[in-house]
């Protein structure tokens, strides 16, 4: 079945550092790929998505590129801020009859001033 | 409403009691999903509704768990005879329709704030 593997956290970075959170997936067909973010005390919200190979999703300075050849969707940001501290979930949506979403286990990011 | 709402936000119960968790999806969203997020774990899919029917119940962990949806809107997740391992945050999400593909739900899910269930 479908699965998502993302790097374990927590990840601790200083403000303005470069961020990479790795995510790889296993799925049949052509899934859509997502990054969701969960800020402290809040619900999950969509950060960005990509629906086909080589697409780049971007939002709030975060980017991720759909790499079918490496089955990866790594999240990057050039300069993190304290306000980016949250848990980040990589996810995929299968291309079957409905878009059941499979989530990774989440990576906690802590940005220190 | 503007977003997905869930109630209660927190629920503490004793082992063996039944609990009901409620989800109000975004108005007009036909697809509704329940997930469970245990401490230190990812999101575990429980059940998917399209309208009032549940074509995928594969994630319900046991027959103590059930869910229904009425009027294509509100959904209730019921856990009978709760156990301590049921303690988790229960999340609800909804999604709308992809107009180009008819009734197929779009793949972007909008999440509620969750219900934190603690079973003593």
C-alpha cells in the first residue's frame, strides 16, 4: 500500500538557517503530494502541494519539488524564522477512486533566536 | 461555518465508558474523514465518508469504533467501552468536489482543531 517516510525530528535550527526536511514515498500511479503544518495548539493546515512530476509547490517561503524518479518531495526553506516552529507532515493522495491521504509521522521543527 | 469545527475540544472519560465526538465540516463539502493522532505518532486514517455513506472504513481499529454522517453534513464518531489505548487526538477533515471530475472529492483536505480524548 501507499506509505510516506519522513525524517525523524526534532530538528533544531537557528533563525535564518537553511531548512531541509526529507520525505520519500511509495505509491502506485501518480499520487498528489502535500506538506501540512501543525503550529502549536492549532489544527493541521495545508502548506503546499504538487500534483504531478516536476511540479514545485511553494508557500510562505517553503518549497518542495515532486521528484518521481527519486520518489521524493523534500521540504526546503532558505531562511527559517522562529514563527516556523511547528510539526510538518508529508502526505500523499492516491490516484484511485478517492483521494485517501496517507501521512508521514511528522517532523518537529524548533527554530531558536 | 468558515472552517471545520469539532466538539468537544477535550474529553476525559473513564475506561469502559462510551464517548461521542462530533465534526461539522465546511458547508458544501461532500467528503469527510476521521483520523487519529496518538502521541508521537503520525496521523492514522480511520474512516472516509462521501455524502452519508462510508465507502472506506478500513482504518477503524476495532468494532468498538463506529461513525455516522447525517444529512451529508455533521458526523459523529462513537467509541464504545473506551480503553486507555484509545487516548489520542481525533481529527476530522473535509474536502469539496472537483468540478471537472464530477463528484470526486478534491485532494486538499481542511482539518478541524481536533478533540483530545483522555481515557483514565
